[in-house]
């Protein structure tokens, strides 16, 4: 809300220092976006429609500076009935007032144009400018119809008919449905109630008589229509938050007063006011004890009454506090706590002494979901990744490549299936993200463009599938690893990305295994794997909880990262991981009392054979004394047969009850080698 302070001074004599005015209102909870000369731009929250006007902010300044506020603007009431019949045929309209005026359309005077321009409103002509002036000054939207272009003439408030269309003032033909409230003449819709007027009845240079509309519409109706049409206006912004149902006639009077003042027209006849259910003000009880308890300080009675009175409330003293009448423009006040907030922000939160609240019961146990996400963040931050937070909405082009099978709890959709937003803010926010990876990829590219070679990012959040919302944790990485004392460590690869999944598994006490997959269209074929609970020994039919791999270079290039930068990433379902950790018994083992025996094996195997299969074979035939097995070298250079690699593994044996002998270990090694030869055609190096 752009507030020209000189305009506000017509209602309350605030100081000449614009910065002082802005600072005082900011202390009362109004965020200042900018100050330009005499104009202060305030960020008004959705619950304060009463402050989307000059007079509304003047009322706040009256309480903030303890100054008298002039009476609300508004002309003399003209009760009666206008020459045009008015009827309300739907409960979505709570009040409809109408007045006729003979007018001469032309440019507005300079003072009016200047004020509208300062308030961020484009001047059009003197008739439309007057309606906009009243909206900015009083906060109540109005609309002017050219009477000659109405059929009948007659005004009906009704629901749109199925298939009905209306070309609005912006020149766009809009399809309406029976959930939308419209203003119609005898034959057709001429305006979308509370949102925008129709082109067919707009005021033009040839207009000689206008019908001025000043109505009140239920917020939910206007909000639903505005969202469904994707049409946001100054009028809808006020109506959908909650306008003052007692102000339509005053606003009409003010508009007629201004038309006469600038010589643009005069009223003809009386004002029609169809008001089927008059407003009944709310009564809220405010107790001194509750006020002191919530604020943490006692506020003198005189200050409570002064603050509430200047804000438009009517407090009446009671035995233990006040009985407060809530004004109709304060749609956000419905309970005692709301009144206490009003007193607190104008009394000054900075005046309330700091103190720790007294605890009468132990705090609630932390939610398992919160504990799970905290553990994920702690583990990944400890691994050197930086947390990021990306948008839930994204453009379709970025989402569709990631919208196929996701690898969590089986198949979740077909390629190209995304959850669409019915009324997106723009094409950049057209769909809900099917995965965390596209947002993480954009964040990674943003960092790389700022000459950051080494990027490690993760995010814990939700992805959205046609079947519903699902929890996810995703990560991406690119660039060199951290240098090792023994020399440069090279760039990150598939195993670094997979290692992140293994770290998370260790944190939850669940082994994570990987199997090669070709069903993840966003990963490079042959450099992708599905993740499973149970390590490399996971059951063949087990459901994948995630996937990991190298993101396709064409997807990376399409988002703006130059060639030559390989990006690896992964994503998994933390809920499945946490559940598996909860149901798994934690085995506590004492420190070993007997020494281990370590043996290294080097074998030739097919270059496409997954190392996980080799480990699985070893585990299947080895005795229980084999406590660990891992690869420590892979070589495919000189001396290695074509189509094969040399794979070196380290096997560690240990018995919990005694010291093992070399002979026992050799028997196990012979059995392992025989199994590798039989199942994978392995050849023991040196044989």
C-alpha cells in the first residue's frame, strides 16, 4: 500500500518527518518496503484489509502518535431508490448500493491525478479516477457503468450461467461458470462481482450518465472467482480479505461529493441500498488478568481504553476488564487474544520486560518426523554438504524429465506425468515438483556460475506425485573432491553420491545396497542404481527406496551448466529409512578380544559385473567369521584381458571366541575363490 503522507495528514496531524511516521508505524507491526519522498510503501498483511486505505493507516497513526482522528470521509446519505431496479439473487452479495449521476467525461484535475499517481494508480478519466480515489482513500472498491449501454436498464446480482462469457475491461474474453458471482443487466453479465467490470458497459468519452456501484461481497466467493480466472485486481485484493459492509453507502456519498467538487457530474435521484441482513457488531470480553498474562506486563486501564478507542473499538468497563465492541472494518478481530495483540503492539512490545515463561508441565515429545529430518540434516551437513531450500513450484520443462519412475516404493508414474497448478502465478510455477533433483540442479548451477567449482548441496522436503505428497531427501554434487595429503583426489563420481546414501543408512542403523538400473530417465544409462534397504543382500523383489547416479549431461546443459561438468546426485525416501531403523534390532557388540586376519584377493572379472554381485557371492559362501569385505582397487590397464578388469578385495576374518589359524582362513578363501570362478568366471591373479 503506497501511502502519500500529505494525503494522510488530511485526517490526522502526523509529524512532517516522513521517516518518523514510517518508523512509528513499523514499530506497530507494519513493514516498510520503501520510502520515496512523501510516499511510504507499506507491506500490508492479508489479515489487515482495513489498512489498504489512506484512512485506515491514518487510524493506525492516530493510535501510534496519540492524535485525534478526523471523521471518516463520506458524503451526505441520500436514502431512497435509484431509477434503476436492483435485486440480489445470491447470498454471495451481502449488500448492494447504487446511485445515478449525470456526467461529463474528461481528464481529471491535476491534484487528483497527482494523488492517484503517488498511490500507484494509473489515471484514466475523471469518472473512473473518482472511483479509484475513493477506493484508495476509504478502502472500498467501486465501479461505474455506462447506463446507456445497460440492457433494461436493470441490475441483478446472480450466479453466472454455465457457458456464459464476459469480456472484461482488460479486453480478454473469459469463460464463466455457475460458481462465479456476476453483476448483470436484464440480458447479460456486465461485471464479475468484486473482481473486474465488463468492456461492454465501460465508461467512455461519450458517456453522459453513469450508475455508480458500491457493494459488499463475501470474501470466499471473490477469492474463489479470482483464483479460478487467474485475475487479480485492486478490488479483488480488498474484497477477498474482507471489506467493511457498513461503508458502501458512505463510499457512494464520497464519490458523488467528489464528482460535484471537480465539476464532472451531479447526482440524479436517490441511492438504492439493498441490505437484506444488516451487520450486527461482535462483542469480545477482555480481562485484565488475561491481558497481563499474555503480554507479560500490566498495562494501565487508561492506556488500554485509549489505544482501543483510537483504533475504532468501543471498550466498556466491566468488573474484571472490558466489554469491547469490534468495529465492522476489523474482520481479523474475533477473540480476546486479538484484542490483547492490538493493545500490545501500540503499547510497545519493547516496553515489556524480558522474562522466561514458567513451565507447569514437561514439553511435548518431539515429533518423529522432526527428529528424522534433524538427523538427516545433521548427517549431511557433517559430510560437507550445504542445505538449500528450493521452490515447491517449478516450470513444466524442468519437471517433466524427472517425472517418471522415481524408485521409491515401486513405480510412481509414467514419464511426463506431473501435478499441475490450476491457477499458476506464471509459467515458471506451473507444476509441483515431482522430485527434489531439478531444484537442486538449478541451485548447483547458480553456485557454479559464481566460480564455485566444488558444490555439494542437499535438501529435505516433499515431492508431489499424482498419488500424493511424499517425503524426500535429495543431494547433488560436482567438482573436485577435497585434496588429500597424498595428492589430488580427483573429481566426485558415482561412488561419492552413493556414499551419501550409505551415510544416511548408517545414521538410521540400516544397511543400504545399490543395484544397477536403467529405469531412471534422468540419469545416464549405466551410471545409475536403485537403492535398497538390506545392503547388497537385499531380497530380489524388495522395493527401492531411492536412486543415485549421474544426471544426464543434456539435462544439465539445458539448465545452463557448460559442458565438461559431471553432476552426480541421488534421492531417497527418509520415511522408509526411518521406519526400517525403528523396526530393526540394534545389536551391541563388545570390542573384539582376539586378533583379525586380513587377506587380499585380486581377480579378473567381466568389466560389466557389478561389484555388489561379487560381494554377495563372497558373503553367501563365507563362514560367519568373515566380518568385512570391501574393494580397494580396480584396474583395467596393461596385462588385463580385453573386456575384463582386475578387482582387488580385502577380506577380514575374526572369531569372537578364539584366535583363528591361517589354515582355517585358507579353507574359507579356497571356498570363496571356487564360488567366484563358478558363478562369475573369475580368474585368480597370479594363477
